[in-house]
């Protein structure tokens, strides 16, 4: 069932697609194709929730009552690439993997280290997506975004607080992003892209239902023998593994045997199983090392954080 709001169609009781393949539904879901329609969404609910690829998202089994908005259509998926200057502009709903492939094909480097990260451009920028080979924020020139009052802002790179898995952009709705890439040899860039992808597939449970890394890599506040010194950012997966969490499960959710920072789900899993398992992992790591792990996975609709 759907309701029409001008040119904007609102879907009722709509599924929210996530890579966990579990979780509740949206009471209302909108798919605007331009900024005017996004503004109309704000008039319906100024506390709306932005849905990207769903690769870093868990939705509570009870679903969400806020209007959910997806930008994966219309003007929001348009991409412009200038191979001569390295300038690239991509809509917030455009696919990061497709942009990486297109930029490499154009002989432009700088994003290939993000190979294998499933995200929209908007979602990737908000979380400053990255990994072993870099973060997306290092290549951002400018972000155009809409605030909750419907005003449009253009933010230069220097005005954005990019840091590890952080941008400070969460309060805004990204419209499009400009990047500055570097001219390079297409064949060398393809080889680099393949190398990054192979490293990822060789160390992570890519074939399982998962939302990627469940927790951020923590910074130690005091030295831990055999782990690191105060101020070191250490691997959450290593801590989870050494706390004996690999393979533990709650219902249909379990800690991956391939990479301890991945929680994977089976066909009978529920979102609550994932939530309870994340809490258990946090408890065990804290009991063993005194380190509090912060989630990287975003949870919508959780009643008991």
C-alpha cells in the first residue's frame, strides 16, 4: 500500500533492506528523486531517517515509525567524472563500488583502496568509510547537504570533521559529494583494485550475511601487555578473538570464525539476537581487557541501548 504526497509516493509497511537480512519494517518509506521531493519528505517528518545501502545497519524487529528515506534514484545517483582534472561529483545515492570501478576505468586513482566496501556515497561520507588502505574523507573536496530546516549547505573539506569512522555530518542529509582524484595508469590502478579486493575477500566472511565490522577499533587509554600502549588504536577483532568470542552465538546470530569483528546471521535470526550478541561481546572484552567497544553497526529502533 502507498500514499501519494504530491509527486512523492510514500510506501506503507515497507521492508528495510539490510545486509543482515533481519529486522523490522518502515511504517513509511519515501524514494525522492530530487531536492524538492527531499524537502517534501522533511515537511512530513523532520526526524526522518536516511537509508543508504543498508550494509552497516541493523533495524530492530519492531521496525521504525520515523519516515525512512532512500536516495538511490533520480538526481541522487548521477555521477560526473572529468578524467583530465581528476574532479568527480557523485550523488548521495550513487554506489561507492560502481564509482570506484568508473574512476579506475577513467584512469583516476584515490578510491581503489575502498574496494569491497558496500555503501552509497552519502552513507560512506557520513561514516568516513575506510579500512586498511585509507578512508573516503581523504579524497573529499566538498559536500553539499540539506539540513533539517530544508536549507542547503556547501561544506569545503576543511570544514568537515573527518576522523576515524567520523565526519560530524550525521545531522545533515547529504545531496552530493565532490572528490579530487589523481591521474594514473589504468592497468596499475586495476591491479591495485584487485589487490585490495583479494585482501578483503581473503580475510573476511564475504559470503555470509553480515553488516561488516560490528565494532570500531578502540584507542587504548592505558597500556595492555601484548596488545598495545596507551594511545594506540588496536584491532577490535583481535580483542574479540582473544576474549574467546569467536563462534559464540545468540539464536541465529554468531561471531564469525573467519573474522571475529563480524557478526553473521542465519535464516532464523532476529535483530534482537544480533543486539544481544553485540552486548555479550562488549561485556566479555570489557571483562578481559577493560576496553569498551563502540559499535560500528548503526541500530535503528533499539529500545534498550
